[in-house]
C-alpha cells in the first residue's frame, strides 16, 4: 500500500482546516442568528458553546485522526473495535447529505457571482426565484461539484492544500476589506447596533412566541451553529488530522482554527449589516433568512450602482464562493478518504464516484428549497449533534489514553485533564439536551409536512 499522504507544511494544514470551517455557515448563518437572537448576548452564548463543547470535540477529532492515521471509520475501529464503526458510517452519511445540498447553495452563490460581474438588474427577488430551484440550480450545483471533485482528486497536498493556501488569504482580505469599506459609509452605525447591540430582551423569548422551547431552541441553535461552523461531528477535522505528523501541536492548531472561524463569522456581520443600513434597506432584512443574503444584498449592490456596486458585489459573492468551495472540499474528502482506506480504491476513482453520488443526491434539494431546508434540519440538526455526542463519549470514556496521544508534540501542558473532564461530564449533558430539542423540532417539521 502506498504510504499515507501528508500535508506539505503546518500552514498548509491550518489553511485547509480553516478552509473547511469558514464557509456559508460563517458568512450567511452566523450574522443572522446573532442579529435575531439578542446581538452581543448571543455572541457570548456562542463563544461559551465554542469553548465548552466545540473546542473539546475538535481536539477529540484531531487526536483520533492523528493517532490512528486513518479516515473516520477505520480510526474508530482502530481505537474502539468493530462496535464503534457505525459512528464512522454516520459521519460518512452526514458528509454525503451535507455535501449534496451545500453544493446547491454554493451553486446559487456562483450564479450570483456571475450576475454581480454583469451587474444586478431587475428585482432581486425574481432573480432568486428563477435560479434557486429547477434546471439552473441543478446546472450550477453540478458545475460547482465538478470543481470540488477535481481539487480532491488531486490529492491532499497537490489539491486540497494548494487550493486552500491560495484561496483562504484572498477570502480574508476581501472580507476585512469590505467590512472596512462599509464602516466608512454614512449611516452604517445603525447596522452595528442592529447586529451586535446588547439586546437581552430579544435573547429572552417571551410572549406569544416565547416560553421554554423557544428559549431551548436559541440555546441549541448556538450549539448546532458552533458544530456546523467548526465542521465538527462528521469527521472532517478527524480526516484532515490523519495527514498530520506526530509532532504537530494539536491544542495550538485547534485554537488557531477556532479563532479564525469565529473571526470571519463575526466580521461577516460587520460587513453585511452596515452595508444594508447605509443603503437604507433595513426594512427588507426581516423577510427571510435566505432572502437576507440572496435578495437584500443584491439590492444593496444595485443601489450602490456604477463601478462600486460591481466591484463590491463581485468581491462579496466571490468570497462566498471561495468559502463554500474549501468547505465542500473537506466534506468530499471525508467520504473519499473513507472509500480509499476501506476498499483500497485509487483516489481519483474514489473522488469521482463519491462526488457523482453526492451530485445525484443533490438533484432533490436543487429541485425544491423545501427539501433543502428539511435535509439541512436532518444533517445539521441531527447528524452532527449525534456525531458530536458519539465522539465525546468515545474519546471521553472508551479510547485508551487519549491524553497520552494528544500530548504528543506538546510539552508540559497540564490542563489535558480538564479537556477529558469536559468530554466526560460537560459535553454529553449539553449535547444531549440539544439533541432532545432538535428531535422535537424535526418531529414538528415532519408533522407540518403532512398537514
Ligand atoms: N463549516 C462549514 C461552514 O461553516 C460547513 C461544514 C460543515 C463543512 C461540516 C464541513 C463539515 O460553512
């Protein structure tokens, strides 16, 4: 068997992992969850979730991956025996499912990127209506996935690392650049208070739409968003870490990745809302979450008009496409590497066959945004949460000597005991609670379908 592929450099690994984490979740979901759920109050809750459950799970995935030097299914078998392989299958299923609809949304962003280059015309709501479902959505979904497959088929170093090292710095520059530009616009100030004002009254859900479950939903959304945004609970970080050398410092890497991920999410809101308020379009925000990105922002670029509208719009949707691409790469890599390790297939064949399968599965969400929303509920709402719970329990209770494995490459860190305690006693109850809230939510959504 060929020796296992490896990252070329430490920075290459970081770029790829940050590329996985930074995506549509950061630039689209985070700002809206925050604005809708109490601004700064929600940011603190989100940070707490990241620290208490996100980082421990990330470190758990990295420890498993680097220790076993195998993709998820085999890594779980390596440390836990055959009994634990189903958890690996769950990861692969989650990878397929997320990739299939993620690529549809990414297809929309590519379509918008092209439209931004040309200049937005007509009513953006009509544009969204005409491209989000049906033949155009299918075509762009397939095109986007083809590029993703091509990168993955070129290997860990020659494909994934190279693409991320090239693209991520561009994304950072663009996001920061647009945020600074938005700050200079008159009227942007209100955008900041809308986004991150301290609004406990919006955080605490009372009145007709309030009560226990509404509040529980906000809390579980913060946790779910942390998993989704950090690409946790489905083996992406595990797989990427399986290409690391033993001397890498896992706690440092996980901190860098989580900080970069939060940084981009936070800054994304600093570009979106000030732009919307500066151009006087704040009344259009509340209409819908999808609408916010794909309807309100194109109107912003339209209103800006001229060269500025073209340039800012093109950069914005370009950055979104880049973020989506590097995330999709990691989703496909989980599935691909599992096939390579389990069946001994060549990388090219595995990438194309698995990519084609995800492409076929994605036809459904490309035909119907309702189906897309439901698939997201199942994948992000259920699979990632279950996956994270399983990982926490596995590394916390089943794996022999995780502290010994994680401490390779580090010197004299004393708080690894804290990490293990979090995995054992903090992660399971919080994630278990989130799971209950999510199951209820999915049951309600399913019932609503039959009504
Ligand atoms: N983290 C990515 C984002 O925020 C999505 C993702 C989830 C990627 C799970 C890989 C695995 O968009």
